């Protein structure tokens, strides 16, 4: 302490012979105590704990010296010092008043040698996998590079590692990273027996706090760009509540859970942490749609919003995302700053604490209150070209993972080097991971010849109860004699049983029976629906996917009381009256003000495609639709409930409150189960009907 009570730290000086200034002046003392020396010293005791200089904790057994870039600028090695012995000594400080210039004892000299290896003799480190490990250590860390000699030494922060083993070609080293008490970056050095060395500065130790688990993933076979849905536990979306992205796991927290295939991160990143992002003028990061809907761009989940400047050390980060539980679009710093983003016409607002703030969206930032939030990304990107071929912003190419929530993520498969099984791992920012190995992993098909294409699906939504048919239209689907020779369908991460998949003879459409939603949607979200992808995978691994199918929780609950005409010919064509309750004759709508009726401006599902909300029990609506081109088949039938006899759809010929009159489809002699599916996909009970010869 000085006379004012301020604490001053003094570190050992380093005496190094064999160096001089560029002017030829010998300079042996490297002093970390000088202001702006660019030299950082850390001292550790024999237990690996940091020595802080306080009384009783001021002696150590290991010293780590870090030179900032440029710290030794102007200092060169003497020519006569090359390939000869030089001395290194440590000069301890004295615990005396702050203004002293006195030094303490100096150590005995340690002799070392400067060398200047030929360029082709210098080893090189290309990658270290994993590059982030827990403080408890990690077995089997892989260094890839070139020029590693048969006899070499591996050092981690100056400590020799005795577990390292080299492959026969000198391109790979496997070692066990030891446990440590300290978080942070350490330096890896690979030194050949001739003294030439390679350095890697980005090996990171972190403390752990999560426990991610893989429950399942599908499809388990595919090729480049196959979309895979992974279900699990403790998955982490990007967390903007980060103080420092330069050290520790700050940048990894902005990324969230990562996916590794074959031991490699499937994402690609910028070379320098966060980099500016510019949205294409035609694809705003946040936009509005008709019906006061907020829409996020495809790149939005890859963007971090930055308030302030790093140069002033006054930086905060935000993210914008769609909350799958509440169904709201949110902007947050991960802490107290939380806005719900709403649309009123074409204007966006942020709601916070009962107040409403206008949001101005630009190509490079958004403005809200007094804040300007700049668009940044950790992911690789490329130029976005407009229709004229001119650069118009950026397009994210490096992010292949989207964390939907803590239990689900999707990823697209990168290009891999060979055919076969690859290990699949999820890795959280604290490096905790779970993995599926060997034939429990993902089977990659190399250069499949039969790539399917999907143009559309019908219908685009259905009940969580499943059991109804969806058609996938496109081309290059495969229909074979066995399960292994037929296209498979995956919906929301669930593989449809082969017996429920039917491929058309001309291979242009697939009809499949939708499985029940695998969970309780009512507890997973406050919305009435959840959108899931549909993936088609051909036997050779070629795949295609389409987004936009919605599992919905139907509002209606139709019930059949009885059928009038209890039997009928297997040839079909008999008239049956289906009597019951809650058969729906109006187009489904979202009752945003909860008044029980449709109001102008409320979103609805336009079943007949005429752009108007229709209620068939309103005589004016019904007559208008009858007289409009297409009449009953085009304008009315799409709104009416569907009646099934087994798997066959009956033809509705008339309707009324609690009544559907249908013409039976062809069937097979014997019993068939009859049920009603409303246009919001509410499904009724089943009642028996008997086909007779």
C-alpha cells in the first residue's frame, strides 16, 4: 500500500540475454511493472491457485508471462545469440514503499537457445477439436496440422503434457487436456525435437452449469442440406446477457447450443467474433404482414443486436425472437429490458411496462426509445444479390442450427467427406455435451442420385390428434416393393410408419396419415398451433423439406349421435344422415378480442380462397357462394366438415345445424368406422356403419 492506502502490485522482472533494440542497444530487462509495457504476469502456487500478492499468498512455483501484440516491437535477437546458449533469470520485487525502485533477489540463470528454423521445418496447427473444454479436463483432444516430428513436446500454458501421441504422418496429435482451477484461454505449443514450434492461442477452459440430453432426432439418414429435427433437454438458445465476448464463453453464449457431426461444429463463423450485418432491402429483419402480424426474416435467429460501442466498454447485446410458448415476438437483452413487438398496420411498436415505443427498422440497425441497436452476427455471411445482380446487403450462410426452445432444435446437414455413419453431438456454451455415436448417429449418403422436390402440401394444418391424410406434391418420390425401397416421411421430428405412407404411381405425390403430435401442445404453448417441418427422404438418402405445416389444437369438439340408415351397399351411393352437434359451417378464425364472433381484421383461414370470411349458416353468405362461379363444389364444400367411412371420404350433399347428409363412398363388405372432421380439424367420436353386398 502507498501512503494513500492504494494497493500496488509488483511482479518479477525477467532478465534475458541475447536481445537488443533495433538500434543495437543491449536490453536485457523485461519489466511488466512499467506502464504500457504490454507484458502480463500471472503466478500460481503448487496447487495451481493464483497468487495475489497478499501476505501469506505471495510466493508461487509457476509464472505465466503473456506478451501483447507489439509488446516486444523494436526488440530483436542478436545475431551471435542464435544457436548459442543464453541466460534467463527472474528478479523478484521487494515488499517496500510504492515509490521504491529496488529489486530483490535474482534467480540462478536458466540456459536456453534461440533458433531460426527453415520455413519448411516449422510445424503448423490448423485446428484443435474441441477448442473449448471444461475445467475438469477433456480426454481425446485432437490437434490437426502438419510437420509434427516423431519426437515432439506438447505444452499447455508452459506445462509439458505427457499424454500426447502423434499419428504416423505427423498431421495429428491426440492428448488429454488436464484439469485446472482457472477459466480462460491457454496457449498450446507443439515443439519439434529441433526446437521449431507451432502455437495455438484459442484453447478455452470454462466452468460447466448445464446438462444437455438428446432424446431423439429424425430423419437419421440423408445428405447435404437434409433438415433434421432433434428433441432433447436443456438446449440453450442464444443468450444476450453477456458482459464480455473477448474472453471466456461470452461469444459461445451468443451462439447457444451447437451441433457437431463427426466431431466438427457444423456452423462456420466470422474470423473476428461479431461482425456487422446488413439486411437486404427486400427482406427486413423485422416486418409486418396483413392482419397486424409481425414477421421475422430467415436470418433473424442468426443476428445479435448491439447497443453501444466496444471502444467505450459500454456495450449491451439484444436478440429478437419468436417465443414459441406465448406466440409473441420479443426483443430483449436477456435481463430487464424486454419488449413485446406488435404491429399496427405497417408500423412496429415495442411494448414495455405499459408503454408503447415506435420501432424504426433499417438495413443495419433498429431504433427504439433512445437506443440504436446495430445488427451483428458471429456467423459467416456472403453478399446478397438483388434481381439486377447488384449487392444489396448480406445473407447468413454459416448458421446451420436453430434452437426452437429448451427441448427442440433443427439443423441442416453440411457437406461431409464420405458415405456412412457420423457421430452427432449437441454442445452447450459451457462445453457440456451429449452424443449419439456409431450406428446410433446420422447416416450420410454421399452423392445420392434421386433428389426429391416438394412444391406444396395439402392441407397445411391439422389436429394434434392426427389420423387424417396430408398430400405432399412434387416429383422424384420413390415407390418400391418393400419399406426400404420407398420414400420416408418425417413430420416435426417424427417418422411416419411406412404402412401410413403411400407414393403415387407417377411419383408426383405422397399421401400419408399424420401421426398424433408427440407431446401435449396445450402445455407447451399458449397458442392454438405449432408449425413443424415435413421432410421426405428417398432410399438413397436424397431429401427435401418444406416448412409450414401446423399442428393445431382444435376449438371445436364435434360429436356424432347417430346415423340414419344403418346399412348400405358396398358399391356406395347410399344416402346417410349424420346427426350430432358442433359441426362447423364457418371458416376458422382467431378471436383476438375474445368476443365469440368474427370481427373485421381478425385473421381467418380462407378455406375456399375467395378472400372473404364466410359463414354458411348465414343465408346471405350461402346464396352469394351458390351464385359465384364454381358454386357448391368450389365455394361451399371446402368449408363443410368432412365425413369419413373408414379411410374413404364421403360426399356431403346437404347440411344444417347438427346435421350432415352424405352419399356413402365405395367400401368393402363389413363394418366401417364413421367420423367427422371439422374445418378446424376437430375430430368426432367414431360410430359403426355396416357395408352389405
